[in-house]
C-alpha cells in the first residue's frame, strides 16, 4: 500500500496502491507511516511521492464509498473524521514536508498534496484538480479552508468553482506549487529541497 524508507535525514513516503485512492484503510496506513516518522530523533524531513507514474493520488475511493457491506477499504463511518485529522496532522508535523507530485492529484489527493509545506510537480504530465464540483459533490468545509489558506486568491475561484485542472507549469505560475521538474528529476529536486529545509 505504501513504503517508508530513509536516506540520511530524509524520510521518503511512497504511495504504492495503484491510483492511491483514499479510504479508511489507506488513511490508517499513512497515519502509521507518520507515526514512524514522528518517532525518529534528530533532524528530519519528509518527502511524499507515488510509485505510479500516472497518478499521485486519484482522490476518494468512490467504489468503496458506493459499495455496501464489508470492503477492504474499511469502516466508512469514521473516514471523514480520520482523514481530516490526518490532514491536520500533516500540516502541523514538526518537520519540513515536501510533496513530489509525479502524476494526477485529484480531490482528496490534491488536498493531501496541499498539506505539505512545499510542492514540486511534474512539468510535462499530470493535473492537480479539486474535481468535486464535476462529480456533483460539495467540497467539505475543512478542505475549502485549506484551499483558501494554501492557494492564492487569484487561483482559488478557478480551483473550487470551476474545477480547473492545473498543469505543473500553470500551478507554479499560480503559486499552487513552488517548483516543477521533469519526471526523471522530480524526486531528486524534492529530496534536495527537503535536505535544505
């Protein structure tokens, strides 16, 4: 589902569950990885990326939400609370965090990326998008507040009302991400920024 490794003082959290869709099982796996990072001592930073070249995270696990009965995605009733608490925890993590967005980051995946201190996005492929409006879903208030906090006002309306799909260069120009890089150099750039921080 995910891998947590360490290179010197930098932890690398690699999402490795296909499209990396969010359900309760996935939330708890990420939370466990954050537990391990927080338990470390000495200087540290965290870089998050995906093993999937097409998807950083394709958002909420809609098939799980719409299913009934037992499901590997876990308890649906606790998801919203546990997901929002995890996002808040990431925002306030007492070490620098860098997100290497190497593919599409939609909905909850985009929110997860925004919770990092610094974002580096692939320059040639992939979109960052709050696609709830396209799906006929309301954006939860905590997510709206995060977007308002992390996205410059000039891009906020296009993001939440128009569900704009931001390319890497456009996201950088709008101030949503701090850097872009090629697919080959993305993780290297993110690691270097993490080491600097």
